[in-house]
């Protein structure tokens, strides 16, 4: 029993030490911009291994030098309650759980009828996998990108919630959005608003138009996918919808 208690005590100490480390790192970010994120480092390693060389674009710009159009577009597209929630949008999370429950039911039904389904010309069942959605806020996305791996486990999700609350407690909404816009991925090796604006539109982030900002915002869930499909009809249509809604977005 004593070895077990000793082991448990060491685990608890290690967990607490890790949380103190996160507190110190986040508190520092109030005045010092993070040089890189966990996601950026993993992407740099992946690109280097796959391509043999590293093509990288990123340039930090202050909050005031990022177009309000882009700030409003990202909030509208990714997290319309960003300015007033506590880091977690519980309503959106509940809706995501409900949608995912329906999606899982559809997947189970499709798998049950898979053997009876008529094969297509290529020999595959004529079924379509339902889309599984998330309910992450901008703060949650930033917490994950800054510190965590891409694995989907309850332990990692729990740590994400803790980091989200720490970010909201130690940083202003404006600073959270500033860090997010300077570090989020907008294509392979393209990180941050300035790099994205230069890469896609050959202009600084401060000069982005309403539609250009909306287009970048719509790319966020799948930036590498849309980078390869610039003429996507979904990208164009959704960008128009977001551009029309910018006026209702509340900036921090």
C-alpha cells in the first residue's frame, strides 16, 4: 500500500508542477509574445521530414496592425460569443455533443447495413460518413495549439479546459485574440495573419478587405485543404455569408 501511495503522491506533485509551469508561461505571455506553439513545432518537424526542407512563413504583428475585418470575420466564423463567454461556450458545446451523438448513430446504422449495401463501381458501399463537429472556442483552440498534442483523449481534453480557464484568467480577451491571430495555421508552413495576408493577397494584414478577411476565416478549420482548392465553391459561398455578418461581431 505504501509504494502505491508514494507513487500516487509523486504523480500529484508532477501534475501540480506542470500546472504551475503553465501558469508561469501564460502569465509571461501577457507581455511577451510566444516564440512558437506546440502545434507549430510539430508541423515544422512533419514538413521537414516529409519535404526534406522547411518552408515557413510567420511574422508577429501587434493587435492594432491586424485588420478589424479579420478580427470580426474570425469571431463570426469560429466563435461568435468570444467577447463575453468565460472561455467555454457551453451552449455550443452542448449542441456539438447532440450533433455528434446523431452522427455516431448514423455511423452505427451505416455500418450495420454495410454488408447489405449495394457496392459502387469501385466496390465501395454507397454510404457517406456523417461529419463529426466540435464546439471549441477561440480560447480553447489557442490552449490546444500553444501547449498540447493533437491526440483526442479525455485526459488531454481535461488539460485543455484547465489551460482555457488559465488563459481567460491571466490574459485579456484582446491579448488572447492577438496571440491566436498571430499563431493560427493558414496553410502548410503559413502561420499568423500577416503571413496569410501576404501569402494569399500580397498585402499586409492591416489592409485586408471584408471579403478577403472572410475568406481567411472560412479557411481556418481546414487551411491546408483550402490552400490546395482556392476555387472551392463552398469557400466562396461561405465567405460571402461571413462577410455579410461582420457587422454583428463584437470585438474585445
